[in-house]
């Protein structure tokens, strides 16, 4: 059997101590995650992060840094994900935009509000990424290379 990790992106969007989270349905229950999703064919990691954030929250954002690269195997299905997490600032909200299927809606939550709902995290990466962001983990976007 060939090992094929899934490449995903996630975006930490912080505004005045609140984080833009996605409330979504996963395995029949409502969970919280960063705006996140799979890399699609013929797009860069940066394009994927911008697209996923818009599709899941209705927000245009400006990416400012890479906060981390994570390897995570989901206990629920055994699938391994490589998550590239970006930091971003909110730019413009499109409240009338139809969101992806399965998305309940965006929520702005503080770390403490999210911590109080730990049973609703999509995975432990949700808090790991926020804590890394809050610890000042910032790498330049130039870390992401894509040959032309």
C-alpha cells in the first residue's frame, strides 16, 4: 500500500483577540476549525489558503506569514494530513456569499471561548495552530516556494 498524505492549508485570522473560526458539520456533528481545506490541482498553497478562507467564511484575507507545517494522523480514519498553516489579517467580508456545503457559518471566538469548547474542535491542530500563532511563530511567506 502506498502512503499518500493529504496536503491541506489552514488560516489563522485574528482581529482584536478574536479568531475567525468555521463552524462546520463533520461526521454528523458541529465542530470548529480554522478556515481550512485541501490543496487542489494547479493551485499554489497560498492560492488554496485564500480560496478556502473565502469559500468557508465569506472573508477576503491578506496572508502575512506561515505559522507552521504540521503532520497529523486523524484517529477517526487513519488518514495522514500535512497542514500548512498561514497567518492572515481580515480585509473584506462578503456576507451574501454562499459558503461551502457543510459549513454552518463563521464565528469570531477568543482563545478562551474556543478552549471552553474543546470537545467541538475538529482536531487538536485547531488549538495547536492558535497557540503557535500566539507564541509568535511567524515565518515569511517566501518560505513557500513554487517553481514557475
